[in-house]
């Protein structure tokens, strides 16, 4: 898996983007599936890197910062939508 880690991560990102575009064009039901598969692929790479922390420490720190920012933005949007 180590050899294909970057390709799996990039495939997940592309599927998430395709899912977002599909959601804008045809609705959330259609875009949910590619987005879900993309997130699962990204989660697999995230977990692999988490279990091999010493080897991927820099990438792990970047992923944690990205997740914290995304969560903060999502919570802010939910609060201001009320």
C-alpha cells in the first residue's frame, strides 16, 4: 500500500470533487456516492499514515490542521445558518 498511497489519496480527492460537482448539477443524491467513496479512500490513507506516524509525521500534522480548519468552518456555517 505504501507504494500506491499517493495515487489512492489523489483518487479520493478527485472522487470528492466529482461528487461535489454532481451535487451541484443533479442534486445531493447523485453526488453523495462518489463523494462517499472518495472520503473512504482518503480515510484509508489517513489511517495508514496515522499508524506509521514516524514515517509520515509531516503529512499527519498537515492533515490534522486541515481537518481542524474544515471542522471549524463546518461548525461556523451550522451556527450561522440557525
